[in-house]
C-alpha cells in the first residue's frame, strides 16, 4: 500500500507553510529529542565495545561462564541493545509521534476537500 498522495491537490500544497506550522515543528522536536540522544548513546556504546576489543584484550578475555568470556557477552549485548532500542522507539512513536502526525495529515487532507 502506497502512502503517497497521487491526487492533483498534493502537487499544489504549500509544503513550506505546512512545515512552518507549530504542530509540524512540535513533531520534529519530539522526533529529534528521541533520535539524537539515543543514537549518540548507542554509537558511544558501540565505539566503547570496539575500543575494548581492540585495546583491552585481557579485559575482554575474562572468563564469565565456561568458554563464554566478557567480550562475547558484551558483543551479544550489542544485539540485545539494538532490539531494545527498536522496541523503545516503536513504543515512543505510538505514544508521542503517531497521534500528532495523524492530526497533521488529517488537517492537510481536510484542507483539500
């Protein structure tokens, strides 16, 4: 299912005016307030893992359980954190982004009628 609007009215809309509206600015602020900090945290976590794997081999080779060492455990936590961030974003978007974006879309589509 396509989300693009093929109607002729879509070509004549003033997208810059829509972008300047307070609701659209609030939507952008909410998105950025989530995406930028979480991206920074995850990149920091990833770089820390790479740096530890590169320069702290004795630390990463500390045995945790049997043949499982700290490096393997931290590597697996990279995947866990990725899925956790995805679930967190979906919940955030459902609560904070989707209602506002739906309202903006209805306002745009209502103006066409």
